[in-house]
């Protein structure tokens, strides 16, 4: 199961947060962006429960991550 995760970061903590996000198993790619969201990452897990755990416990647990929005892909 693949997803795009939009991340809002806390000013001044962006670089440290991005480094920690990149180290998470299941996070495939991270891009810094301009606009409402500060970063977009791609994440992948076998099930929706594992994906939820990856995002809620690991990504959101990083000091410097203020909020996220997850877009789960489909195979249509």
C-alpha cells in the first residue's frame, strides 16, 4: 500500500525533522515544498494498519512535525 504524506513542519526544526523522517523504514522519498505543506513524502506498508502506525507513531512522533495529511493511493 503506497501513500503520499503531506507534512507541516515547525519553523527552525525542518532540517532535523527531515533527517529523522528519511531514516524511517517504509519512507521511500522526501521532498521539501513551498506553500501550505512543507514536505511531501512517499511511504509504503503491507497493510493500512501498518501504514497508520508508521505515520501516527513514527512520522508524527518526530519533534518538529506539526501535522500531516495522508493520501492513500489506489490501483484503479
